[in-house]
C-alpha cells in the first residue's frame, strides 16, 4: 500500500444508490478487516471502486451488497471479503523509491558479511520494492547470499503481479546497468516488457498477510523490516498496535524503515530514530 489517490467528487448521475449510511458501513467494515481509516473525503473513491463489485455480484444497491457481505458465509463469502479489501487498498510504488533507504541498507549489508539475514517487506504491492531489496542484497552480498526476503501484502491481486515479476521496460527507478544484470528482455509478443531473472527471484518469497491478524506466524525473527507508507492509513491506536507487533518479530538491534511522511517518535519505548525515516529496535 502507498499514498492514497486524490479525492474526487461523487458523480451526480450515479448508477447505484449510495447513501451516507452506506459509506459509514464501508468505513466500519474496512477498519475492522484491515485497520484502514477512511475519512469523509473518500466517499467518491469508495463508490468508484466498490461499484465494480456490485456489477460483478449483481447487487442493485450498496445496501443490498453490504447486507449480503455481512451475512454471507463459506468460501464464496471469503473470496468476496478479499475482493472488498483489494478494492479499497491503494498501491503506488516504483523501483528504489525513497532511494536513501537502499543506500542505508547497502552499508548495513556490507558490514554484515556472510551472516544469515532475514528481511520483511510487509507492503509488497506489485513487487517493485521487494525486487529493489533483492537487487541491493545481490549487489552487496551476491546472488547466493544467505538472505531471505519475506514479502507480504493484504491485496492478493497485487501479490499475484509481484510473483510474476513482469514489468514494463520503461519502469521507473531502474538504471540500464541493473536492467541488463537482473532482468530478461521480452521478445515478440512480450516486447516492451521485462522479467525478473530467476536467480534474483529466488531471494524473495511472496505471501498474503493482514497486519490486523492477531497471530503473526512469520518464522524466525527479522533483522530488517520495511513497512513504508502503510501506517498513514491507520489511526493512532492501530499504529501503536502494529508497531508493537513489528517490534515483537524483530531481532535485537533490528532496523525498521518507514515512509517519508511517517513519524513514530511517540513510540520511543519501541524504536529510536537512527536516520531519515529509519529506526532501531529498542
């Protein structure tokens, strides 16, 4: 997840009936499911994105769709809940976004030597950030480094794209040298596309994960956590809860990387500021 799209105005001639009480229900449901806090200015966004689900499921109004969603059970309901969450998460990313973070990580990796390392990218989106992490590892420790990068997201659609590792050849943030070393160039019907090389892809593992889960079964503790531009969607109590859980799955002296607009100085008992939007675990 990343920075939200600009707010829009609700269309005058709406295809579906959408009342303030419907928005209030959506806001309550997405907060309970994903911890996302929607303000009043997001009504147009909610209408636009969820209208697609009304068409797909054949419901004539938001009220009918939400009543069905709240009362349904079984595999079909589970799938629709996932679609509901997918619709209301925003994904905006690029390779080596907030590049100073990768310089900090590179210096840390160089000092690390050949020690086994675990990294968690907990908002993987369409994969640009995970593969940027993998490239940084490869450049500083080699492609056969004892490093594992767990990459998760609540949105299953973007994770599917991330797992494929296919992007436009004009993708922002990649130098010609990195394109040549770490990507395969598409030919014929795939001209204009690039694919992550298998030897780079082996460093990363993708899996769906909801930060609101009460049980965090993530394996061994992490040395590094990238949780960038996620907390901006949460209110203060939810931010604190997530930070406590992240703290609990990190190794002593682990590093937490956050987004450029995120500040956690109120949680000094958990993390201390190391550098620009980089924190050390207390």
